[in-house]
């Protein structure tokens, strides 16, 4: 389509640095889509990422536990969410089906400037 404009992709390190430079908290989203724990670890090793999405519509609680342990090992903030993309999206989790636990949410908010 004429409106389709190629986008430049940032590396995880560049994206995280840009987020930090503007007062945000970079979080690795959807680590399960990277191809395994080793791949997630390589991304975390190479970028100034401060958190990881632990709670997501993964198909098993085993993955939640794995990413929770990874977060604890690396002293990362913990986030999560339903990843809701609308009622018509295939494989969609229900809105609010995965929430960040209150203690983890408070830890994240403490890291945000001006809140």
C-alpha cells in the first residue's frame, strides 16, 4: 500500500538506552517469543533492560515460574498483562486475565520519575 513505510528497527540495547534517556523503564516484553531462556538471557546481557514481562498469556504456568526466577536472579522488575488486542484477535487472552501482582506494580511505579 502507498501508506506502508519501512520502519527502522532498534536493537534492544539502543531501544533500552533511548527509554532510559527519556526517564522510562525498559522492560523486555514477551521473552517467551525469543526462542527460550538462553535467548532471553543474551538479550538481557546485551542491553540495559530493567525489567521483564513475567505474567503473560503463555500456555503454561511453568513459563511464568521460569521467567519469575530469571527476574529474581537478575534483580529485574516484574511486569505482566493480558496482551489484549481486541475481541476479534485470535488466541487473545481476556482483558485483565494476567495482571502484575500489586507488590511488583508498586516496585515498578517507584522507578518512574514524577510518580
